[in-house]
C-alpha cells in the first residue's frame, strides 16, 4: 500500500525554485515560460506599470483571484510569477485530475507551510471551471480565513462556472489573446534566447512568420509548439542552415493559414456577413460565412452567442422558436465541441435564415429605454402598486385594480403606464409569421392603440 505523502515529503515550491530555468529537454514552450512578471509578454492592462497585478507584486500583498482568458495567454505563468515576486509558497492542482480529497490534503499542506515557513501560500487551480460545486465549496473556508490565496485559471466565463460565494471572495482579471506585436516578441525571444535554438542557424521567411502568427490564434504556447516542430522538420542546406517556409509552418499546424484573425478586421467582417445574411433570409450565404468561421477555428461560443442575440433582435416573435433553437444551439455546441458542432450550427443557421423576420422587440425596448432614461422618476399608477400593508391600502395603493383573468380576453380596461405616457406604443408587431396573430389579438383587445 502506497505511503501517504506528508508535508515533509512534499515541500511547496518557493520563489527561488520557481525562477529556476527549465530543463533543456523540456518542450520549447516550457523552456520559454517567463519566470518573472517583467518577462511576460502582453496583458499590459493588468501587468503594466500602475496596473493591479503589478501593484500587488510590488506591495507583496496578494488577494484571491480568477484569471479568465483563452489558452496560451499566460494564466499559469502569471500565477507562478506572482508567487515568485512575493516569495510565497506555491501549490498547484489541476481541476481535471483532482477531487475533494486531494484538494483538502493540499489545503492542509498549505496550512502547515504557513506555520513552518512563515510564508503566504498560493494555491493555483488550473481549469477551475471543471470543479463541481462541492469541490468549489471546499475552498471557501480556506480562502475566507487566509489559509490560502486562491488563483484560479479558466477559459470559461466565471460568472457561469464559478460559484457566487467564491467569486465574491475573489477578483476576476480578464486576459486577452496576444496580438501580432506580442506574438512577434515571443517568436524573436525564442530564436535568440532559447538554449537550443540560439545554437542553430534558422531562417523563417516572412510568409512563414505571418502564417505562424495567424495560425497560433493569439496563443503563445501554440506558437512555440508549432515553431519547435517546424524547425525539427525543416531541411538543412549545405551550410547547415534551416529554412522554415510557409508550407512547413502549415505542416506543423496540420492546416493552411487563413487571413482570418480572431482579433482583427476579418474576424468582424465575417461575423457581420454571417449575421446580415441571416437577417436577409439568405441561408446559403449564411452557411458559407459560417463555414469560413469554422475553417478558421473561430470560438464556437462566440458564434452561438451572436446567434442567440440575432434570434431575438431580428426574428423575435415572428417565430418565437428561433430563440429556443439558438439557445439550444449554444448548449449543444458547448457540450459537443468541434468537429461535430458544425452540423448543429448548420441546422440552426438554416432555420434562423429561413424564419420570418421582425425587429419589433428590438425597437420596442430601445424606445422604452429612451423614455426611461429621459423620465426616470415617473410614478407607478396607484392602482397597480403593491399594497402589502394596511397603511399602503389606506393611501390608495392597489385601489381600482382590475384582475385581468376575470375579464373577457383576459384584458381589463385599465391604464398601466404612467399618466404622461398613456398614449405610447412601443411594440408594433409586424405582419410576418407568428407576429401577424399577435397583431390581430392586440387590435382586438386595444383598438385605440392598435388600429386596423
């Protein structure tokens, strides 16, 4: 039976140990992992001078946090660098492979480290969104009493994936995909500083470099992994110089480069073409632009989110099932992932593009919000106010209220808008799809506002 690992067996990593260079046989991405905050490329909005993480590192005072961002944007690196800069004991778990038992044992190890080493303990949890509610609950006490400073890393929206009590005890920092300037800095640093690459004669032609940046999708780890593979398969000339071409980069990624850049103009142009094709009831064009996004490796949640918005904004009550379809699409593609999600996307795109269109709900809320902003203090009419106390009833709250279900067509002759807005009509249903039926009902029950 294996002996349980104790604190004396498993000393936490400390600042100096985190600074140690990676083994030369480690992958390039690990060899190039920054050891300090100053070495980290990108994320200036949280790491630049005067920014929150920089200020924390300087003061040595850390608070629990969640780092939310795409893969390869430096979540693990930032956590390790903060531990290094502050001299904290560093414990690490992966939510994929750890359960409540391992979590509690690590928290106990951190408690012992606090006493024995007289140092703050950081517990870094990678992919914290994979922890169940009970696993996240197990963190609360240790975060609350200061046994650990939690740094969670997630690629998912923590508002949906991290429990509210844990979020209220943490701050969320959003990390961004690296832009071309940052990717170029990572690329140049690898060629000049890496212990293996700097000893070789390597030429990466301009088209190859552009493809490397485009295919990495703002992910520094993906860029370095592909660069390492490309160099390993690049042929050497008679001078033992390695020439990395666009074809070799594409071979390393397993696909061709595209002009599509998730942070660039093409990204917004294509999603715009997709949305406008659906709005114009053109399923063929919509599916083509969908295919372009899929081929470029677009985030499926980004596509699904825009489809949910469109279903309400551009279709609305002309076909109420459109919002149901789009919402179910989001759920389905999140659960299924690529490549099968392409089929779900195609089905729902065809449905939305073919559905009758109405922007009546969109224009209604916009007009109503303009009035709400211009007149934020208009009183609620007395007859539809809540009257939970006898005093309120004496003041006339609820007096004259008519119960709609006791009336024909479940509609009482009763004004529900403030007096100044009695004649307002915000919702004007179209004559398309289900809204034609809605329009006829409104004309029947309120002919003064909805005239034939």
